[in-house]
C-alpha cells in the first residue's frame, strides 16, 4: 500500500478503479490529481491510501483530454452564432479540454495587437484551455514574423477562400511565409482558380437552384490536390514545419509519409470527424447541414482517409467546428454558408468506429490526444503522465443516448447529429485538475489556461 503524507491542497482528488487509455495501452488503475496536475498514475496492483476525495470509476474509461487543433468559435465579430464562452462550454461537454481557434474573425487576426486582444478576451471567457492562430494575408508577413513560438500554436494560411477574406494567393507572399515562418504553418488547401471555374460552369448549368450534391464537384478533389501538393512542395523546398488541415481525398494521401515517427515529421496531416463519418450520398438526407469547405466527398475517399489514419499517413483528428445558424444553413446552395457545429460530438463520433471494430480506443486516444500534443509541441498535455496537467475525460463506453436540441450546447442550438444515437457518453471532464463538466452540470465560473509550447 502506498501512503502519502497528509497535506492540505486546494484540489486533491483520486480517480480510482478506472480503465485508463494512454500511450497504446489500456490498464486498470487510479489517478491522483493534486492542484492542476497529475501527481501520480497508479496501476491496479498499487493501493494508494489517501485522506482525500475519491471518485469511483468502476467500469468507466479515462482518456487524456481531447486537443482539437482546428475550431472557429466566431469570436470576435460573429458572436450572434457562437462565442468563446458558449463553444468552450460545448467543448468540455464533449471531452475537449484544449482547442486552437482560427483567425478569420471580424476583424481578421492579422496583427500581433489583435491576437493579444483575443487572448485577453479568452482569459475571461473560455472554460477550456485555448490557443489562437496568427492569421496570414497577402501583405502581413512582417507581423507574422513577430509571432512568439512559445505561446502561439501556429500560423494559419488560407490557400483557398473560406469564411472571411483571408485568401493568400500571391506566390511571393507564400514563398515568404514558407521560408521565414518562425513556427508551424497550418494550411487550408483548395485551389481557388479551379473552384471559380467549376462554380461558373455549374451555375451556368443549374442556375441558383443547384442541388447541394454537386458541392464536392465544385470544390473538387482536383482543387484540393493542386493546392495541397503546392503546400507540400513549398514546405519541402524551404524545410517548413507544415500541417495540412482537413484533408478529404484519396489522391492527397500520396503526399504524406508514414515511414518516420510523428515527432520527426516536418509535414503532418489532419482529417476532420465529418470527413470520416459522411460521404456524398448523405447530401440527399442532410442537405446544406453537411456543407463544409473542403467538401464531403465520395465513399472511396472516406475509406481512404480512414485507412490513412490507421496507417499514420494522417496524424491528427480534429473538427473544424464552425457554427452557423440553422436559418443560414437552410438557404439554397449558393447562399448557405459552409461549416457546422461539431466540437461537442467529436469524441463520441470517433467512439462509434470503436464499436464497429474499425478503430481501437488506443488509436482514438493517439489521434485526438497524443498526436495533437506532439504535432504542436504542447507543453505537458495530451498524455496521462505524472507531472502533466490533469486534463482528463471520463467516458462510459456502453451508455447509449440520442443527440437532440435539449442536450446540445452549441449557441446555434443544432448539430448535424440531431436524432443520432451514440453508444458512448462523456460523463466527466477535468480541465487543469478541475471537474468542469459532471453528467450535464457545468462549473460555469471556471476558466481555462493559455496553452504553452515546448519550442
């Protein structure tokens, strides 16, 4: 029996009898939280003896807190449909303890001053840990080069237009960013010239009433490959640390390597939950509710993405959480915006693949927790280790529930999964040792921390 000297701590909790999913293994054990850190992880044959609060998690599973490297919380500028407080609240309900938010706000985050204003705002609002990308434009290279690698997750480059006017299409600017960026460069890759030409052709054929099912033909596999291959070529030329976001096509998988460990890779890849869940046959059922950029594509593409994830050509799973109101999404194809809410439902969606014997629990933890931490060099997060921040999520693997408006926490009040039964349920979420979500109840006063990076 292991005994610890009695001490008075602000926060000391023992999570016992849990199935701990961590670093390629599942083992029964306990986790002692002291303050904001994991003091010690115990195996089942170790019997910790404490005078402290205990939570018995018999039959439940503990994962490291999910790190989502791509969200759009719409704050500042579009807070009528999302803001840092509401979406971070939804995030922790889904087991997401840390997120990295995109710069296509109003105003766009293109200066260090605007970036720090956003960080200061988050310190008063965010219930989860947070980091924000510095945005790139055709004319702000000087500001980009001021970015601090220690406390900013990366530089975001839109090599295809999306929500907000941040398209970077000047070859000289791209060369400058890729050759001089002080930290990781994350890219949205779709070739704008191809998309414009496809849009013109399909609008001429179908007019304003074009069916949503043609979205993946307008924002085509070729448009994706042209842009992502350019990004990879630039990164190889300049030895840039490149992270290609939300990949959608089988063809793009040839661009990525699985022959070396993630920590040694200079070029990494991400896939989003919706591109693993949906395919183009789902447009008939869901319509513009699954209109994303890049588009959901064919079943063959979806299968290839899943295989690449399993084979480690794709390193990270994220959401690209990007809420719009249901009224906005209910417009016709050309008027309906791209994007949708997802951050609350990412872990339970991925656990569906476990129940289908497609992914192991260990692989899910790797791609949603360990790999984002390694990819971005996040300091002391993403793993269940002694001395790491106590970001933890408790899951009941066999506790079916149906997603609906009553149990969805997004500000817009809907999700693409409304009416879907999930087999697993997030029960508790700890952020920096604090129980912030407990079976539907929130600690509304808690605020997360700004992420730091070991660079």
